[in-house]
C-alpha cells in the first residue's frame, strides 16, 4: 500500500519549520521537543593554503621531548631532542618565519601544560590517546616518526590516521580533580585503617572493630599494649586529618547539585563525579559517542558471514565505567520503571552470569540516558525515572 505524507501547513510556517506530521491524534503530534544545545566542534585543523606547513611528531617525556619534523610533503627530518622550553622557543621561531606549525603527541600523565604552551606559541596542537604506533617495536624515534607521518596524512584529508581528543579547560580539570582527590583520600584512609588492623593482629592477636579510630571505639582500646596503642594513635591522627579533607571535598561536590532534581538511586556523589569526568555533556553528538566513551561496547571479531562478539573493549573512561556499573545495581532496586531495564527483564532473570553481562549493557544505556537528560533531550518521565 502506498503511504503518502501529509504536510500540515500554517500561515507562520517557513521552509525551515516545515514538518511532516501525520493526521492529528496519531503518533508524532506530541508536544514540541526541548531545544537541543548546539554541538561542540571536534578538534580540527585550520589550514592556510598560502603559508608553508611544518609537521611535528612529539614523543613526550617528563624531562625531554623527542621530535621529528617534516616540511610539507618532504621526507621527515632526523630526530631531535628538546627540553620543553627549547621546543616552545623553536615553535615560536618557526611561526615567526611564516610556517604553519602543526603538532601531535600522545596524551599521557603530564596533563595539558605543554599543549597549552604550544598553542600560546602559535602552533596548532593535537593530542591522541596512546596507541601502538609500530606494532611490537617501540622506541622514541619510531614513535615520533610515526606520529609525524600520521599527522601529515591526517592534514591531507585521511581522517582515519588520527583521532584527536577534546582538551578540557583548566576550570574543568580542577572540577574533575576534586572528585578524583576524594577517591584518592578515601583509598588512603582504607590503607591506614587496614594497617592498624594488621598491627593489632600481629602484636596482640586481637580483632579491632571496623571503625576503630572513631571516638566511641577508641575508648575501648585503652586496654591494649601501650606500645601498640601509641602506633594506633599516630595512624588515627592521620586518618582523622584525611577524613576532614574528605568531608570538605564532599561539601564542595554536593554544593554543585544544590537545587537540582536527581534520579532516585543515583546519588549526588555519583552524579557529580560523572559530570566532572565527562566535563561537558554537549561534547557528544550522538548516542554512539557516549556509549563508546564508557568503554562498555562489546569487542568484535567478525569475518565473512560469521560474527563473534566478545567482552567489552574497556577503551573509554574507567572511572565513569565503574560509577555507572555501581549506579545500575542501585537503579535495578530503586527505579522499577526504568524503561531500559524493563526491556531486559528476561536477561536479568537468566542466571547470575547473564545478569552481570546485562548490567554492563545497562551501564552503557545509563550513560546514554544521562546524556539525553543532561542535554535536555528528554525528561525523567521519558526514561521511566522517578526523582529522589
């Protein structure tokens, strides 16, 4: 049967607002959707066809940087060793001589200081996630050369050569560091507490209460050996000092969500930690991007007519993945109307092994739902959530 679209025309309609709605009363005539925020542009090069181009592949270390340069389409030059200050000075000199300088390096534990210095010097700098550039072989020279060659091909239009990452602002970095520091201090507290348990078990053959440094439990430890009690007292001072810092950070984190409605079972701390890690939900343009960012996508090995899916690739943000998995277990209890979970009720009831795999799939879906909610694409009712 031939389906014909019906165009509903109004006097105020223009070509940009024309819609293909069906007859009134049919699906598609619901209320207008919320305005979607504008997309964030991904890192892209800006090339001036008049100026000569200089490519720089950088293998960054803490004390020095190995660089391979390539002018336009000439062969790459010999490897050079710079300090960070020397590299910035060299880039500034090349820019003054009229070159367009493009730099690429792998993101590492040194932050984005060098990247910002190169940008301030006039270069266009890009960072990529660490990858195996030369298979089983890895040297500074090979890595820098491979980065330089890939950068040249990428600028020529081959977008599969490099996948530059989004660089957070300094403000976003510091917000993210707040939640990461809280997690770090919490681990240190657990480490010191376990040290106290081990000391008492070794020298007194006694089991300490769980929260042994608390005011109520501490009074009960007066009968221990004086030497052991002195060791515990020093550990207790450290734990109390760290707990004071954790409480201060918790107050800062929760203050960011003051007055906001949050889903029941998600928790203020989880939500603000995920927000801090993501930095800006508008950076994702579609559900595939946010799903891939979590690292919860299944691995695949397919060929011909055979398709084989394996375990998740874990290629995204590990902190976000852990927070989402914890949140899914809570959602299964406190959000019975969650539409994503309702579609997987059969798998959730099919043994513990399948249940765990389904929770990982729901973690990916939860990230997508959070992205849709945080960017105004849907409401709690659309997702089947209830507010806390």
